[in-house]
């Protein structure tokens, strides 16, 4: 209350300060007027009465300024002036006679009455002007005006706001009724004229009309007009007064509101959730289309239903608890089951709250969570499968972020021997699990991967409860929009068993290499006689050439050029013997595998030369069909020659038991269908029984009484190691064929098909000195091969 009083006092003081200039102006004008009237009346010789009348007019005029106090002061001063200048004795202020007192009292009374009336009149006029200004302002703000029609003069009066609404000026008002009809929209013009005419009939309807106006500037407005008619005693209309309201914005707002309501209703109807509006008694007031479709009811059927009619989990007590929670301002969320009209049910999630809409209302959004339930169940199954797969494969997953470890799978905890109940391990604890010999290397690799921001893989050892495990970790960075590392996803694979298996495989490979070496030693033992012949053959030719050289030196004069040529042949024969010994040593010694490019045809020729004694002894004729171009392959020459040696000797042995048939061995090389080289070894023996075809390459399987069954197994492993394939099949018309493929190397050059290998030539002088040809027909040329080779 004190605040209101203070505000009133402040407002009063403000009004007083605002009136002070007016009071000062009123007082100043009054003093000046009194002086001027006194001077003029003295000059004109006016008497007391006429001068007093002039003073009363002056006081009435200055009283219009509104200050009654100033008017009173001026009235007293005017009375003093009359007494001083116009009442005898002149120029004296004296009220000695009774009639002086009477004149002064009459003047003061008259001036005060006139002043008071004038002051009240001025204030009333000010208040009227204020009210009129406020009314006009209210009209402009509310777009509300008045109009009046006088039927006796046919004159129409419009308020300023009505003129603004119609877009006309007051000077445009003559013949207003016709002009008014022209401004009305053509579609509404007939209705407006009919309503205006009907209102002028006694007992007719009240003039009340809404119509559209097209203003002279082309703008359209919507008008709402009301009017009442005043009648005379004969029932003739005298005048009509009405009000007019511009409702353009209102109608536009209403249209927008209706459009918004339609859009909202459309949105609600097409929403993926069901909308239920309940009253305070939990009765359905409205629903959207999805709610109807989900329950199988029409909108009319659902309105008026209670939640217990379609909710399987809510009873009255549960509904009341939910209602109280919503009344407290809480938005409640819960899951339940809804029953369709056909009796089936489905899981839903309900979210409800209190709204104000003509009273307390409760809005519930209902979502069918059948698909989500299934997805959650599928996710759980997937997570279970993933956990089981990680357990079986010993693979764990972790996620690392800027703040440390963010996620570890169960298998990751198990691999690193951390307790999941203790929470995520910190980086230092994980680092301490790494083997001390690998820790610095892991740190460097991690720093390198962070700099490069790429995927990286590293293998290291960890020590858990005294047990050493080999871990292969592969990390993939997840980058932010700015290219910075946001998170790192890492898989941890326990490769301990793999490392053990690799070590075991390496031991097996070593054992297989040892067996292959033993196989070569065994074969070389069988070829001792052939190797002795190969070594003695160049030694014998060297001896003959040396003797020829000695005889040439004994000639007179000595034929030194022939001697030199003979000595050159001796050197070549010695190199030939050295090469034979070198090949024998290569086949015997246990050397690591070599991966060189060589001509497979040349290597096959060397093997044929190496076994020709065995071929001659077993009366086997050899036919070769080798590629005209170099058959370049990459691999270990000795190992592949061992394959050919095994296959050739096996073929010779298979044909040695045949006492009657021809013993023919065919060796060929040709391009394979896969772009490599196909090698074939065909014999004319009895062949291999079909039930043994799939077993002969198995380790320790043999059909020989004294065999160990490793030869063909070693051959297959050698071919496989070179990227090829070895197999056998029946030869036609008899025998067997062993074939293997090898990848070719694009380094082939054409060589003459007549090229011979392991040949030694003698000079003519040496042959003459040795008595070869006609002089010594019993000496054989070193270029002759055994008759078994063709």
C-alpha cells in the first residue's frame, strides 16, 4: 500500500511540475493585461464600470489556462487597480465609503465567479479533448470506428478510423451509400445491399453484417459492421448509428490457426506413435489415426473408453498412482501391453504428462516396441554369439580414448588376466603385463601409430601369473571431423598356440628336409656305378689327350699349336670331371634351399646323363620332348632334380620287372593350361592299380618290399613348396605317367633343339696322335653316348 501511495505522490509532483510553466504564463499574461487595460481605459476616459467589465473579460480569458489560484490573485490585483486608478479619490488605495466597499465586493465576487466557471470550463474542455484523443487512439489500435446516417438530410458521418479502414478521406463522403457499395467486394456487394435495405423496414432484422472491402489503393480488408435504426412516431427511419470493426487480422489469424490445426492434426495422424488424450477421469477424449490402427478400433469407438478396456497391465490403483505423479508435474514413462480389438496384444512404451486444455487433460504417447524388443533380443543373442566367438578364437576387444580405456570385452579381461569386477584397467597396469623384453618396442610402436594415425599390428608377449602368452594386437583409429584421433579400437588375439604350431611346423619341415637328404643319399648310393662311369669318362679322355700332346712334342719339329689344343682339351676334360663331382656333392650335401632362375630343360638333361648307366643296364630307351624355348623356372635346382631323379628311377624300376615288353621312358615339358610349365614322366610298365592312386603320395606308404615310402611324399612336398602340383594317372596303352606343374618365369629365350649336354670333343691332331679313326679304330670318341640313349 505504501508503494502505491509513493507512486501517487510521485505522479502528483510530476503533474505539478508540468503545470508550473502554464501557471507562470497565466500570471504573466494577466499582469500585462491589467496594465495595458488600465493605460488604455485611462487614455479613453473610461469609467469604473466599463474598466471593471474589461478586467472581468481579461480574467475570464486567462482563467482558461486552468490555474484557479492565479486567477484569484489576478482578481485581487484587478480590484486594486480599479480602486487606485478609477475610484475617487484617484491614485489612492482607500475603501472609506460604504459604496467603495460594495463596488469592490461586487467586482471580486463577479470576477471570482467568472474565473471559477471559466477554469472549470477549460479543465472540462481539456478532459474532453483528452478523452477524445484516447478514444481516437483506441479506435486506431482496435481498428474500431463508428458511423451515423441521417435519413432526413441523407448525410453520413464517419469517424476518422472508419475513413482509414475504407481508405477514403472525409471530403469523399458525398453520396456515401453508393460509394460504400462500390468499395465492397463484388462477391459480397449484393448481400451487403440487401442487409442494409432490410434493416430499414419496421420489424426487419437488425443490421449486422460481415463483408470484404477493396480499398482504392487495392488493399483488401474484412469488415464487421453493426447498426441500430431510430424511428419516429410514424415508423419512419430518422437515423442509423453503428459501429464498424476491421477484423482482417483476426480472420487471417483464424485462418492460420485453422490451417495450423489441420497441419498439426495431419502430423499427429501420420505420427509413428499413438496419441491418447484423457480427461480427469481417465476417459479417452481424442486419439490419432495411429492409435486407432494399432488397436484395431475406429476413432468413435475409442472415444469414451477407459485404459482398462485395452491395457492389460494397468488396474485402477496403478492408474491413480500415475495420475498423481502427472499432477505433480512429472512426465511418466513406463512399459505395458495393449490389447487389440481382435484379442491379440503387443508391447508398448507409454510417455504421459499433464496439459491444460479447457481443464486438466492428460496426454499419452504410445509407441509399439515390438520391433525394438526383437532388436534388443537379437542384440543380446548377437552379443552372446560374439562373446562365445571371442572365447573360442581367443580374441578380445578394447576401446581406448583420451581419458583411458573405455571398453574391454570379457575375453579381453580373460586374456590379460584382469578382474572385470575391479573395473577397467589403467594404461600403466596394462603396460606392466607386457614382457619386459618387449615393453620398449611396444611403446615405440604405439607412438609411431599415433603419429601416422593409421591401422597397425604388433605382436608381443605378456606375462600372466607366471605364464607367457603371445598376443597379436591390431589397432584401428577412429578419427574426428577435424582429423584427430578420437578413439582407438583394438583386437587382442592369443596366438600362443599358433606360435607353438609354427615351431612344430618348422621342426617338421626340418625333419622333412632331413628325410629328403637321406633320400638323396640313398639314390646317390644306387647311382654309384653310373657316377663312377661319369667321372672316369672325362679322366680317360684327358689321359688320351695328354698322351697325344706328349707324342706331338716328340715329333721333330714339335707341333706346338696342336700341343696347345690338346692341352686345352685336357683342361676341359678336367673341368668336366670337376662339374660331375660338384653335382654329386650338391646332391649329397645338406645345403639350404636356393631360389634361383634356371632352365628346367637343362636340369632335366643333367639328370638323364646322371642315370644313363642305370638306363643302359635295364635296357630302357629314353625319348625326350622338351620345349624348344628355355623353360625358365624359379626354385631350388637340386630339389627339383631330385624330383626328376626319383620319378625316373621309379619308372626304370617299374619297367625292370617286365621281361617281354618294350621298356620305353618318355620325358616331356610343355606349357600348362594355367600359364606355367607341365613336366611329364611316362613309362611302359605294368602301371599303378586304381586303388593305390590316392595313397602312393602318403608318407610311409610303399608297394616295394624294401622301401620306406617317403620318396613320392618328399617329391610332392617339394613341388608344393615351389607353387606347383604333382599327380599320377594311367598311361595309354600301358604304364603310368607322373606329371607336375611349376610356375614359369618370363625370362625364356629360344635355344636350338639340337643342343647336346655333357659332350667332350678332341682335336684332329690329338685323334691322329692317338691313332683314332683309321690309325686306331679301337679308340671311341668321347662324344659317343651309350646305345640305350636315344
